[in-house]
């Protein structure tokens, strides 16, 4: 006899937990993907704006700050992925 026949309710609960866990992981990955898309869109916008800007000194300062901000956002998303990975273990 397998475990399912021994306690069908417990097996159903376990299955529901696994399904909920997969849904959570899928939603988290989707959210992180959306975040990365937003970062990429920000980089593209930044590149377009900077190509129109004639003042290279101000452009370098602004670009450096924006790159730092975007790096912080990417680091945050990476940390979120690491947290999800820990939850899955």
C-alpha cells in the first residue's frame, strides 16, 4: 500500500502546499523579471536622453549616479532571487 491510501487528506494537503509553493515561486520570478525589464527600459531611456545632451561633463556625473542607482536595483533583485532560492531548499 502506498502513502496516498494510508492518509489521503495528508497527501492532498502536501500536494496543495507544493502547488502553492510553485505558484509563489512563479509569481516571484515573474516579479523579478518585470523588475529587470524596468531596469533595462531605464537604461535605454537613459542612453537616449544622454545622446541628446550636449554637456558631457554633466552627462558623465548624471550617468554615473544613474548607473550606481541601477546597480543598487540589480543588487536588490539578485538578493531577492537568493532569498527565493533559500526558501526552496
